[in-house]
C-alpha cells in the first residue's frame, strides 16, 4: 500500500471536547490544557466573554499581542477593544460550542477563561 493510500484510510483524530458549567460565585469557567472545543449551556440573552492564551513551548503564556488563535462561536460577534472577546447576546437558551481558530494550532495547550453574564459589558 502506498503512503498516500494509507493516509487516506486513516480516520481523523477526534476533537478533544471539554464540557463546562460556569462557576456560581463569579460566573466563569477556567481551564488549562489542550481541549479545542468547549460545550456549555447559556440562557437566552446571555453575554459571553472568552479569552485564550496559548502556552508556548517554553511553558509560559504567549504575550497577548502575539496570540494567534481567536475564539469562534455560532453567534453574531460583538467585540470591544480588550483581550477578551465578547459574544452576545445569545439568541436562545441551549448548549453552545466554542472553538478556536486557526485549527492548525489545535493541540497546543492554552489557558482558557469563559464567563457569562446577563447584562452587556460596560463600554
């Protein structure tokens, strides 16, 4: 069998999924690891803040200005100039999936923070 035939027969690697719930005290979920998809439930009208900082090969967080990945979600994006990406409001209460792009960087460890609130972030 040729190498290209073997490559075609390989099954794609599963996407690491991390289910989450927001903390009762601060409304946030924090994660350090290599998951690339986060799934959690949000109420209708929730504003969601997401930040992600890649952990470099040296074991230290990448400076925010050098971060290459950004959160992606199936919502209309509303952002403000900060290191957080605010998505919202959610349109219906349901489970939402949060991923990061570009996909080529999947598998790199990162520090991820996901927060939810019922009021818009202050400008």
